[in-house]
């Protein structure tokens, strides 16, 4: 079957655009942190590999596992977290975000989301990328993440 030239050109262009978007993705590091509590002070890096500035909003939320799947929930009232709320991340830049959290009871865990949005698209489509950092706070730091995940019912693979 012969594919018309215009269809083939449009398909190749679409594949190239998807590849270009993938090459310029945003990233966050590390994706998980463990602390000996009740206080957790940490820093993570957000990287904008794109060619346009990104608005970044930081928000903390709790999470749980139900039926083997992660469920994001409102932040537990026993968790207090202080961090920068929002900022602009320039093209090809990295920004360090610090947080200071306190857990009323141990163990505790939460997610710190960095939501990145780029400039408005003339077609009206806005894309938001949500990048999480999982934070685990325990009485002992060793195996904190592993133990909390098992207690929540997470069973890998």
C-alpha cells in the first residue's frame, strides 16, 4: 500500500515534534527522600531543559496506596511544611527548592509537587507537568521508605 506524500510528511513531522518535546523535558531530583524525624529539612532540584521559561508552583500533598495504586490526598493536618510557593524557571536553568517539614506523628510521608506550566499556546492548549518528590519521615532513617510502603500495602512488581 502506497502512502500519499502529504500524509507521510505530516506523520514524519509529528514524530519529529514528539521527539523534540521529549528531548526538552523537565526533571526533578531526587524523586524520594528519607529523614529521621519528626523534622525533615531537604532540598531538591528542578531542571527546565526546554527553550521557554516555566512557571513553577510548589504544593505538598499526602498519599496512600489502595488496591496497589497510589492515591494522592489532601495534606494530612498533622504535617506542617514550609517552602517557597512559586517562581519562574528560565530556559536551561536549574532551581533548588528547600523545604522544612514537621510531622506530628511518626512515621509520616507526603509528596512535594512541582507543577510546571509554560507560556500560553496560541491554540488555547496549556500543558502542566506535575513532578513529585516523595518524602518519608521515620523514627529511624534506615529502611524508612521501604517499611512505610509495605505498611501502606504497596507490593512491588
